[in-house]
C-alpha cells in the first residue's frame, strides 16, 4: 500500500489461516534502528493470507518495534529523545548489584523499550501489510549489539 | 459497552469475516485531539461482525491514536505534556536542511506520535467495540491542520 | 514459550473461535505493578484456542498494561521514571475544579497510562501466549488502590 490509496471498502470471508515464523536480525550498536518493512512484507506475501492481520512481536525486553519514517536525520533525533527521556547514567536500582541480580547495567534499555512498545498488530490487505505512504516498520535495538528474534504471525483469509 | 459491565464469559465460532474501510477527518489546529469513538462504533456496527477485533490504523507518521477520557481540561494537559516531553524548538536534525530533505520542520510531530502510537486493536463484542466506562478512542493530530485518513478493519464472526 | 525457542514455522487452518472473559485484580497502592502472566496463560490454556491471538484490555483510563521483566528493582525504576516524566504535583487543568468536574486529582494517572498504553495483543501458539524468556505481562495501577477489570479475548483455531 506504499504510495497507494487504500481501497475505500472491502469484505471477505472464509476459513481462518494462521501462519507464523521468526525473523532474526543482528545489530551492531548499543542503540540502533533497523527498518524491517521489506522483510515483513515478504513474510506476509509468502503466507498467502490475503485479508487479516499480522502481529510482529519482539521476543526481548530490551528490543522494541514501532512505526515511523525511515530517515537518517529523524533516527538520530529518535535516539537523542530516548537518551533525554531515560538517562542511561541515573542511579537506577536495576543497575545496582545490591538490589539486582542482573549485571548488564541496562535499566535504560528496559525503560526505553517500555516507552516504545514490544509489538505491533498491522492490518493485511491484498496480501500486504497496510501502511501509509511514509510509514515504515522499525526495530529499536536498545541494548546491543545482539542477535534479536522477532515472531511474525499472520492470521486471516487466504 | 459504555457504562455496562462486560459479560463475564462468552464464546462463539464460525467462518471468519474481514471488512475494512477508511475514515477521514479534517483537523483545524497543529496539535488537536479528536474523539472518534462514536464513528468507530458506527463502522463496527455496520460491519455486522459480532465477536472479534477491530484494528484502527493511522496512515500517517505524524498522527496518532490512543485511549483516554474525553474531557477538555485533560486534553489541554495531554497537549502540555507532549510539548514538555518533546520540545518543538530543539535543534532536531530532521528540521535541519543540511541533514534532512523534509521541509516541514515537524520533528516534534514524528517524536510525539512515536510516544502515543499509530494504532489500536480493540475487542469487538455484541457488534460493539469493547471500552471501559470512561474510555474514548482519540486521534492525535500532531502536525495539522490536515486531512487525515484512518483505516478501520473489523475481523471476526458475523 | 518461556525459555523455549519458538518453532521456526507453523501453519494451521479451521473455523474461527472467539472466547472472552474478564480478570479482576485488587490493587493496594496508588502506583503498583502486578505480574499477571500466569493468570493470562491459564485463561488462554482454558480457552483451548491453539493458534491465534489474545487481546488484553484494561477497562480503565488510569490502569495500563505493558511488557517488561518481573524484577523488584526494575519495577522501582519504572515507577520512578513515571514520576519523573509526569509530575503528580504540576498544575494540571484536570485537577483544577475551575476547569474539571473530576475530583480525583489524578491527571498524572491519566497521562502515565497514556504513555504505557491500555492494551496488548499477543500471539497464541500451542495454546500459550507467545513471550520471550524474560518477558512478563504487567498491569500498571496508576490511581489505586482499586479493583480493576481486564477483558481477555482469545481468537483463533481450536
């Protein structure tokens, strides 16, 4: 639906199909945004579900998914906002060995992911995820570099 | 379900129906909240899907949807919080012609929408979206005035 | 799926089943996080929906649901971040009898819930909600103590 106007009305009915698979991405920085729109579209098209929904779920507490534009300048602004809203160096209890059994010193990663969210549920129409002209599906690595797994489930009418 | 207690338990089965249409709203201010609960309810009722879900998707990067109460005073507070959390006048890279091909000077709009989110997936029961007594479905225009399009998809058993 | 690797690929089809019920929790503090993962898993298992989705919806404007780790230290950090981002004592209009008919003085609760979100839509696989190893489903009471109701709807193939 990139650049196209969505159909004004549509209707379909039939048996329910549910398909799922995982997508793995390797990140290179501590905080990094990855555009997975094309990979998500490929998975939806391969599922042959024509009308329905696609759920995208990050299987990690410190890795988020969200919608925004793909632009290098804006992505720098997003990282800066996350740094301003959640200070990495504040004395978070999660980073304090006296209170926490986690030695990753990543309280900021948990808190930033909480603000962005760990999942998206998109509409599927014509075997494609429905997105506005400038909308892209972005993964936010917040405690990389790591290998991250996203579960994609498509559910609808084939 | 406004003001009513949701049924404690329910169950239904049948063929899957998927219906979709778009809703267009015209906004008048740069930052503006619009209550579309009644229009969403009308679309759900007209779909004749009795049990299932309804996805509401903003097709724009700088227009968000979220749940809260409809009250003028609270909506003023929401706008004030967004202004405090994301300063319109900071030197965002997205607003800098040296780094960005976008001349809308709307980095704040992108960042505020990211915090609110671009979609909602509501439950449908008895051909109505399930909402708590004080919950309303709100659209946040963050870079108006503009014409905005939301895609509504209802999926379930009719 | 706690601690397990999700199946790489899966597919199923059949008639759609939609089941719903409500979950009530009693909170004890003004701001309190409750881990409901086990209760959600029980409801999903009892529904006998094998593949599909489960929607979790807070029926309150000042009660949110979100994903994160269950750790006492991190939960203290989450509360602290919410307090920093949304100052309870600012002169919010929602708390001002001149502008608001609400006498709960809970503008901060509305604003904090807006940032966390009122719903989650999780995938269901093998009659279990799909979650990463460290992910837990958390309810954020933001204006307690109160009795809170969440609606859980499971939709898929049994």
